[in-house]
C-alpha cells in the first residue's frame, strides 16, 4: 500500500492548534474570550497559507488580549514555554512585530525572550524596516549574548535575503551595515549560529561577491569554526565557478585530469524515476590536486528554453596518477520550488569551475 501522504506544513496551524492556543491563553488571562479568539483565527481557514495562518493567530491575540501592549506581551510570555512546537510558537514574536512599534524597548526585550522558544527572525525585520540604526545597535549587542538562540537571531534576523520574508533593501545595498554582527560571530562555538552566519554571508555574495570574499580573507581561516563558515558562505560562488572564490579554497587551478566513461542513465525517464551518472577521474599531474566537483542540470522551462541548476558533488584531493570513480543518483521529482517540464535536459560535470564532460537525458510526460 502507498505510504500515507505527509500533512501540509500549513496544518501546523489548524482548528485543533488554535484550540490549544486558546486553552493556554485562558489559563493565564481571566475573562479571556475564547469564542472570539477561535472565530477570528479560524475564519476561512481552508484557504489560508501557512504564513497567513500564523498571522491569524496574531490577529486573534490582538482581538482578545488587553489593549495595553506590555500587558498583552506579558501574557504571551507566560504561555511561551508551553506551546511545545517550535514553528507554531512563531506567532508570539509575530505579535510583537505587528503591534510593538510604539514600544521599542519592550519589543526588543520580548523578541529576545521569545527567540529560544520560536525564532524571532521574522518579527525583528519589522523593526529593521522602520528603524534600522537603532535596531541594528540592539542586534549587535545580541551577537555578544551568552545564549546561542539570541546570537543566531542577530545574524539570521538581519540577513539581506531571508527566505519567507521581505528583503532588507538597505542591507542588500550596503553589507557593511551588518559587518559588526558577523565579525562578532566569525568563530562562534555553536553550529546553529555558524550556519546562520554562513547563510548571511551567502546572501551578501549574491550582490557583493568581492566584498564578501574580502571579509573572508581577513579572517584567520586556520580556525576551524571560521573555515567552516567561510566554505559554506562561498558555496554559491564556488558552484557558479567563480574563480576568486575557488582560489580562496585552493580550487582555483585548472584541473589536470582525464574524465573517462562519463555516462548518464537512463537516457529517457519519467517524473519520479531516478537518474544516475558515473565517471572515473584520473590525475594527469605530478602534484596533488585539490578538486571541487559539481554538476549542472539544464532544466527545460515551460517556455521551452533551459535554466541551469548547480549541485554540489564532492571535494577531493587526487595524488599523481590517482583515479577515483564517482557515481551519483538523483530522483527527478517536482518540488514547490521547481516544476519539471518534458524535453531534452543536459547534465554537465564541473571540476574547479570548468566543464569537463556532459550528457543528455529526455524527460517524458
């Protein structure tokens, strides 16, 4: 029998979840209007996206909690440890992001409080958009906090291109605005924080690659934490064959290798089937060579043209005359971010930013 379908992400906020939130609020707020909360939260629920459902929880809180902002936030702080679902708890900082603009100090304290329970990364952007200088000053202090969740908030919340949120155009235009935050976190002991710093820098690389690489070059890349951040931060540039980024990690030299037996199988397949390609790579150098291997798939678009997507394959070092055999399988399936279209697709092998082999496959309806 086929496996049961996974529930949609938006069902993290369903009628039962709103009832749970109402129960929590009723425990801490005498006279809480549970019926009104559920009516506001659930109206037209089936048609709402995940983000819209988060906002409905915020709107329901605003409709039923005290009109005094600090009093309302105090009640939300009392239920925060009891929500017991990381993403669902995001309505707590969202309430602050939507209704706390006239209470800056209280809002900053609330977002710091909420972020260990459910990240305040989206809510803080409402304040960055309205009062960039003052909010960044607070976030710089957060980047030196003892709590890893608060330090991550400093980096993640100020990302220029945070997914699921609006761009911070001022930071997109001027990456120096968040440089003090990133500098404070460049050797952070928390992997959770380091991932955010790397993603922040990767955002910057899309608009200011030279500036981003200059920052990395100024770091002590012998430090394991800084090296990890730097490699991940430069991943988009490396996959794009950006030579200065490749050179920073010793992948800049033209590869002295021979590709043998490059094959793509099957040459015809349907959506949901697995594609496989394989090859052997032999060093033609007298020295050891660091090599960054990636592959590109030129996906057919609805218009009939193609658009290339680069995938990381592996990194390795080949000794003189050494050979390595590589095999990779990838299932061709639709995602929310990519829909496949029938037609002839091209797959290319990229080594140190250079295309060394290619093959085609036909995707059928």
